[in-house]
């Protein structure tokens, strides 16, 4: 995904999908700056989801579903 990860995640969220983001796919925040941590990327995706009225869950909550 690289620098476009945030846009891809936002599109997937808008279409009703689930997303997973992190340094394995991208090192930059939505502004193109080097992200400080995975938490930065996760927070951005969670903010987008909440702005669209979508719920978010933790990795642990996700694991418990299966």
C-alpha cells in the first residue's frame, strides 16, 4: 500500500469492509510524514471509521471472534 494506505483504508471502510493497518504495509502517516509508530496509523484508520459511524474493536476483541 505504501503512502496510499490511508486512502485505501478509508475506501475499504466506506464500502463496509474491515481494515488492518501497520508498518508491514506502510511507514507514513496520512500527511506523508514518517509515522512515529503503528499506533499512529491505527489511530488514523480508527478516526476515519468513527467519522463514518463505524465501530472499532481492538486486536484482542477481533481474535476472540474466531
